[in-house]
C-alpha cells in the first residue's frame, strides 16, 4: 500500500508560559500546538523548570512530544545573553543553586524597579506580585503589564521602549551567570546549551564571533539562528561561524502569548534535529 505523503514533523523549541513571562498556561500552549499540527514543543521558561510536570501531562493529553528546556539568564562582557538549556537535570546541585540565585536576584531587582517607578507612575509591588504564578520567575514584562493595566502604556513593547530598557533611570540590572560558565554548567547537568536569538534586534548588534567561539569552546551545542527577532541581514556571518564550529542550527518562535508578536510555530526545528538533541541529553522528555 502506498502511504500518503506525511506532513513534515516540526517542533517549536522555545516557548514561555505563566511560570515566567508568557501569558498562557502550559496546557493552553500545548492545545495551540496540537491545533497547529506541530509534532512537539519545548517549554523554556526563564530560569525555571516548574512548567515541566504540567507539560508532560499536556503532551500525553494532546499526543505531542515535549522537549524540556530552561532559558538561562547569563551575561557576556556585561551584556545580557540568553542560553537555552535543553534536557538538563534540574536537580543538578550547582545548576539548581545558580538558578535559585538568579531568581532571587530577579525578585529584588523587580521590587527595586517598581519602587523607582512608583514615584512617577501608578504602580505598587502587590500589583506586580499578583500577576505571578506561585514561585514564578519575575521579569520586566510583569512590571510592563502592571503599567499597562494602570493605563500608562498601550502594551509591553511601549513600556519597554519608554521606561524598562537598560538605559532608563528606572532600570536595575539583575545577577547573571557568566555565559561561558553557564554553558559548562548546563553541559555538566546533562543538557544541550543553545545560544538564544543571537541576532535579536533588541540586542542592537549580533553576537560577535569571538563570543560564539568562546561559548563553543565551553561546549555550546547549538545556536538559534531561526528566530523571529533575529535581524536577517546580521545572520550571514553567524551562519558561517556556526558552520565552522559545527554548531547545530535551531529554529523556534520564542512564543510569549499576547506579551509579544511572536506566533507559536512561526519558526521551527526538524524532527531529525530533535532526535539528535535527545541523544545528547540526560532528560530527553
Ligand atoms: P528581564 O527578564 O526582566 O530582563 O526582561 C526581559 C524579557 O522581556 C525577555 O524575555 C523578553 O521576552 C521580554 N521583552 C524584552 N523586550 C520586550 C518588548 N519590547 N516587548 C515585549 N517583551 C519584551
Ligand atoms: Fe521572556
Ligand atoms: Fe530570550
Ligand atoms: Zn525566550
């Protein structure tokens, strides 16, 4: 019997839920993924694996594949760099301690920013806190949402542009692991480290080749070249560097629900790539 041609099996490897700064539950994201006909998704909340148990349940319910991930807050030369950690053991002692430290720092930092903003805007900590899941990772998007709710700004994007960007007098930096150390730590915890959105427009320039080379030496597994916020004209040199270093190229939407324009499944990775990823990691699903 001749079988009908199958639609390609594709995965969205970068999404955010209410456990960090996404606006949907994990279950809602899986329901959307099923609707779109994706083969599977990764849930990659900032600095937490708290969404994984719900993701495993939802994956079963919708007969989808779940790829566990965490988007780790790091810095390189003092600049914020996000590293996706796929298939790590979240109980790995040193990794868990670092994530805990980052999350605690984020909390103090957000409180400090809200304190400063409250001098000029209708906002208080309670209103930001009320938006969080228990133990959820707080970020500037939650502050943005509270400011939008008070009518100060139209959406997250406007709040970021006007008061939440790093040059703003209200801005406070947060603790972050050195990116090369993060890659080593993720790898030691059984994970595959992938440099997230290396040419995102908000970074103002693409990740320099020297940084990518240093990260590769530390054990970087892949690089997220297919991402809606990457500036396409900045990608060619990165593609070349990635090829020279033997890095895998991943694709994903970085879906944040209504918090960003990025649409689920807008950019994707192949089933072959996901199979290779699973071979590499300690916690494949
Ligand atoms: P934070 O983690 O507190 O440093 O905030 C950074 C997060 O805010 C990132 O994960 C982005 O998803 C989100 N973000 C950054 N810029 C914007 C923007 N212009 N609109 C909406 N979300 C944004
Ligand atoms: Fe985010
Ligand atoms: Fe990111
Ligand atoms: Zn992200």
